[in-house]
């Protein structure tokens, strides 16, 4: 039996899993590694604690399996950035999470001065901020990297400093040329970032180094960003195949194929191109769309309003009514991402009457997230020209039957629910197995896809009317905080 260890580092926690040749998870360990927020808008993490948790979780599942693993695959939150000393291997400052907004001003200045469309979630301004605000760096040999680089450094005990195309791309870091061939010297110079401190960029699939920190020194065989790994894990590897991960936020990714875009700037309908993975020095591309808040709306119902005791209860409560009786909710707790990109929009609850009950509000929240997911699908179709006939979903909300059916209805398309809630682990395992010969081609994963449930849309002619009402609700939520709505990255 093949045993592949996957290290999956998310925003608030990390998993280590043993996955077999059937892409079945055999052993799983979870460790919290939540970031801190010392001030509103600032998000930091302890890279040393993250490394310790990676090793602890990995050793736990290897011990449970009773044998060394054949390969290691790594998948991770993207764009979160850290700097460490190449000699000592110690971080020189807290890592900056991808959600950190301290460099908004620097992004606006770069656009005004150079015309560069940089966003605060990208790595470039985070690295520049750390260099400018960390004392005693002069004369030290530094490594700059994202979480994938740090995990490889940890597992290889400092033998290699690498990243892959899905993590290092200019879409994620702001530092590469569009074609992925090299670091962009002009941008690096403008932000005083020495390219010698940046990682070597390698294929997503391929043996990189031995994980000498683990029993048996298994080969590290794949690196891939979390959303790209989820796309692979749901067997979306040919043009037009689409997944959405409904977690705290929502992320749509569509495979578009081998043709590189002329630019990675946001397209007219609000999606943006990005590399999905590289294999045998060939890049596969896709587009991505973002919902800034998805599952966080259910958490709001639970933790702040007290309308439900658990997230799962949202299905039970919503099932107490057949429809919302005209109540509509726009899930814009952090603004609106694709296709609107309005950071000043805010959550909006419309259509309330004296007869509105708890079940109507809970159902409206689930349906609102479903409609925002449909917005992402519409934007991807408009930007790519590809037909999207079926949509695959994973993430915590994918297991909510009321939500999943509402999403099928809002998109008017069949929806296939992933057999595991987190497909990132499956995608990273497949890529590592591809590197060591368990599978021969990326396309092999298509034969391994087996959704847990397939839902057909039920609204028919009513779907158009519901989408029209939804568009009206979106307009009413827009521009609530004009100074934030004016921001454009």
C-alpha cells in the first residue's frame, strides 16, 4: 500500500494526514495554529510554533500508520509571508498573514507611482514592511518565503529554500513575471527586496529534497497552494471544470488550460488568472473568484445573534420553512469580492415583516451565500467564455443540505459534493503520488472522482426571478462605507 503524508497548513489550523493509493485518508491529526490580531487589520502568526505543530502532527500520523511514508505532499494558505535567518533557521519577526492590511498605503502608492496593481494580501509589500520595520537585520543572510517555503525548510532541516509556481506566482506574491519564468527585478528593486533571498521556484510536482526531520527521510514530492490543491482534489483538471470551496470565505477556481494570460490583472467580470500547478516545466492556468465571507455568516448567526447553537443546526432551523417569505440577506460582512470588489459594501437584511421568524432569517443567510456563489460562477463564465455545466463544492458549508440545494437552485446547475469536506489534502496527495509514480498523469485523477451527493436544481422558471431580486439586493448593500468602496487594488 502506498502511504503519502500530506501537510495541509490552513489559516487557523493545520492537518497531517496519511493518504493511500485510492486517495482515502487513513490517519489524520489536527493542530490549531491560529494567527493573532494585535490591532484591527493586522494579522500575525508565530512561524516557530507553526513549524513545531507541523512536526508534531506529522509524527503523530506516521506513528499511527506504523510504517514510514513513501512521499510527502505540502499544501498551504497562500501569500502569508515570513522572513528567517538562513544561518540559524530562526524567524526574525512574526509572520504576516494573508489577511493583514497594514500595507494598504504602500499598495495605493505603488499604483499611483508605477501603475502596478498590487494588493495588501500579496507578499511583496509584506516583505518590504518586515524589512523596514524589523531591527538588527543588517549583515544577516535572510530567506524570504511563503508558508510552503517555510514548511519545506522545516522538514528538510534547512537543506532547501524553494517554492512552487502556484505559491510564488505574481498573482500570489506580486514578485514574479506573468509567465512564471523569473522574479521581477524591477518590482524587487522598487521595494528593496534582494532576489538572492527569494526561494528557488520549482515544479508543483517533483521530488525536491528528503524530509530528514521525519522518520525514514521520505522525499518531499509536491508543493501546491490550497485552492489549487482543492481544485485537483475535486478532479477539476481540464478546461471548464470548476470548484468552489465554501469555508470561512468562498473561493471559486476554474481550470482554463495551458494558455498563459497576457496579464494577471483582474478581468472585467472580477476574476483573475493564476497558475494552478506546474508539471514537467509546463504550467496549467486557471481563474479564481473570491467571496469574502461565506461560513462566517453562519458563525455570525451562531456566535453573535444566538439564533442557532451549532453551525450544523442552521440546516435544521432553515428546514422549518419552505422559503424565506421575501427575506433576502446579502453576505457582505467584509464587503463584496468578485464580481463587485466593493470593500465598503456591508451585510444587508431585507424584506423583514412582523411575521418574519428565526427560520426565515437563517434560511435567508444560507440562500444569500448560495447566491453569492452563483455570482462567482457567472463571473467566471463571463471572463473565460467557458461553459460550466457542473460545479463541484467542498468546505464546511458543503455538508449543509439546505445550503447545497440552494446553491444548485441559484446556479441552475447540478452540484457535486466532494466526498471529504477538505479536498486540499486529496489534491496534494495526488500530486505527490504523481511525482513518485503512483499515477502517471494529472488526468488520472478524473477516474478517481466520486462525489458523495449530486444535487439537481429545482427552481426552473423561478430561478430567473430570484436572481433578479438578488441583483436588486446587492445594489442596496453596495457603497455603504464610501471611503472603503473607493479602494481599488
